[in-house]
């Protein structure tokens, strides 16, 4: 069989299929129980970075701040591009923002519609 510009033998094809199944299974598992996300949020890397983002954003909700409201209650560090959208951006400071619970809910509701 020919795929792209490479000819594959039957054995190579079987290996490819196995690899794909593995990737697919990992993907499904990850999305089913969010284990990977949960352990990320418990990692020391994340806890350290979270603090840095809070410091950078002066422990203020950035969405409220844009509207001229100073809000330092119920803060969380939000991923603009979510973990499930782009795993590689999970530790990217530019992808992180301090927001309050209320704004966070709004952001995610907007995304869904
Ligand atoms: Zn807010
Ligand atoms: Zn979020």
C-alpha cells in the first residue's frame, strides 16, 4: 500500500495502526477522566507559575480591571487557550491571566456559544 510518497509493507502498516490505536487510546483516556489535567494542577511547576502570574497581575481580576473595577477576591489563574485546546501552552505566561470566579464563568460561557 502507498501512503504519501512512501511504500509500506504489511508489517509496517500493522505497526502504524498499533501506534495510532495507542495515541487514540491515550487521547480518549485523557478526555474521559482528565487525569492529566488534574495532575498538572497539582504539580509544583504550576503552583510556582500560578504565583508568578498573580504577582504580575497584582492579585487583581484582569477582566474586572479592564472595566475599572478593582477586584482581588475569588481569584483564579485562567488559561486563555485551555489545556485541552493546546497542551503545550500550559506553562506559557502569555497564555495565563488572573480572573475572578464570576469573570471566569463568563469567559467560559462565551467560549461555548
Ligand atoms: Zn472579574
Ligand atoms: Zn479558564
